[in-house]
C-alpha cells in the first residue's frame, strides 16, 4: 500500500474537531507501518464556514476535497444555524460535497456488541447476531430534485419537492450493493415503495434486471414501511440493504439504534463500487451529529470517527478488502463463519508485506491544531480517549484498548475475542496504534492508570 496520499480533513462544528483529531492521530501513527506517507489538508465547512465566509462550502474547500485521495469529515450543524428561514445552512456543505465529488453510494454498517446491547431499546434475543450494511443512494431522489421550493398562491402557502431518478442513477447504486453483497453473506434486500411511487416502480424494474448479473446473490424486494418494521422485529435476517436517498436516510437512523450507540458507527460515501482490489474516492464520517451540548468538554466518543478512518483505509487507500469476506466498513459488519464475524484477520491489500519501506506521515500539525482546537493534539491527554477506551475493556471485551485497564500486550492484538468483536486486521491495527498513543500519554500524566 506504499506511496503518498492526500486526505482532506474537515473537522466541522461541535464535537467534529475533537473526534476528527483522534482519527487523524491514528492514521498518522499507522501509515508509516505500511510505507504510506499521508498529507493532511485541513479545511473549513459547515457552520464554521458560514461564520467565516458566509458559505457552508466555499469553492476553495470543494476544490480541496477534489484534489484529495479521500475526505475525512467530523460533523456539521448546531443550534446557532438552525433558523428554518436561513438562506444558507451547514448541511448544504454535505450535499455540495456529495454532488461535487460524485459520491453516490453511502455505506453504513450496523452490528451489535454484546456489552452495548443493554443500551438498545430492543431485547437481547432480537439483537444477537445483527450484522448488516445499508447502501443508500446519495445524489439523487427528493433531496436533489427540482423544483424544490415554497410559494404563495391565492389559496395560501404551499411547498413542493421533486423525487426523480434516472435509470443510470439506480443501476450504479444497485451494482455497488450487489458487489458488496458478494463479499459478505451474498444476500441483498432492495427497499422501495413500488405500490405507490412511480420512481420506486422504476427502481424495482431495474433491480430485477440487474439481479440477473448476480445469480450467486439471494435477492428480495421489501416495501419501505414493512422494512421499518422488520428492522426492529428481525434485524439479523438482513445482510446488505439497498435503497434510495430518503428511505435510506430514515432507515439508517433507525438501524443505528440496534447498535445501542450512534457513537460507535462509521460511514463511507463512495464514488464507485466497493470492489476488492480497486481504490475508490470517498468521504468518511461518523453517523452521529455535532452534539453541541458536549462540544469542548472533551467528552465525545471518537470511535465512530476512527472506524470511519478505517473504512477510508479500506476503500480509498488499500483498494478494498478482498481477503476478508469484506465487512461493509471495518469494525463490525462482515461475513460470518461458524457464528463468528469476519474471515481472515488480514484484509487483502491492506498489508503489503512485513517490513518494507518506512515513510513519515506528513501532517501540518499547527493548522490541524487550529482546526481541531478542542482535541488531544492541542490539549494533551483526552478524557474522551480514556472513556472510549474503556467502553470495551471495562465490560470484558478486552482488545487493544484494554491496555488502559491494565492489559499490557506489546502488539495490541485482541487479547480476548468475543463473538461480535473479532475484528479484521485493519481495525486491530488502527485500534492498536490508538491504544499505544493512549498508553504513552497516560504514562506521562497519570502513571497510576497504567
């Protein structure tokens, strides 16, 4: 995987700078092990950009993203910019990046960790074994259709939004979903509203045509209202779920509750199919929001952002996860063998070989500190690191993060595997690196915690 790559980093608003800085620290540590030099280009979007330039996505920032090999994003938005009558809103930055970079396939893996099941409103017997990925179409549908406007008529105020899809938009999303399903448990569920909507009838028609190219993948159609029920009633029956923009937006938030915490779930927005052995431009971000109520308090959980960075390594730097029955995002989703998730511990393309050239991880630390002002890079040991690192270790699922709780493993590999925490190599490597940074800093400031 050697060479040099540029990652555009947009910390964003709220806790975005805090969690993004932790992910950058992990990437900075892990890259030299694999002969990769990373250049981090830090920019400003969202509410911070509105304050600074009056535009949530200045042209220069979109160009920054276009020049990069991948984009790492924190979160955007907050009460400060919530005026429904405002001409510009932080979320417009996300839509602009998706459209400007051609990011049409959003992957959101959802899995359950036994120790977090109590945080979910569902019963353990419903959650046990959940391991799915939602593949959401991202640049079409009602969010981008025109006209989309409010107007005043003699009868009063009215508003219109347009839900439109082309054959090409539907086909490329479904090919991406089928490609991912082939790397997992070979099962795809297409979600639509074909009994009501013309766009959904076209969606289903094209899905049935494309399924013939993937005879090895089991296929089913499910109406979106039924899917909302099935995700709660029998979530472990699903593997890859493909759907259009609006339905995917709603269903992924519902599915996040299966995991017990939005702070544990990553996402990838890709400009191509997630095929093994191929690199793909993408934007990577945690699924949680900017959480302004805890911003600046060093309480934010960075795990979802770190796992998003792992997805970045898989799809934009490492060229897919061929050897690993490909989780739809490292850190949870994936094929199962004998009841355990995953396959090979080393994902194809991630490890170029033992040893090899070492290269420095190039990062503009002063600018990153400025952009991530509440982060560990600026303030020393982070409380969020201690808290997040014990989410798993304190509950008994001891992995590399368990070093903080006293498990001293030199390489940071899993010291105790549980059914849902048998992680593929990229994530083990990332978390091991993170663990070592935690231990080093805690040793400086709080030797008693060692």
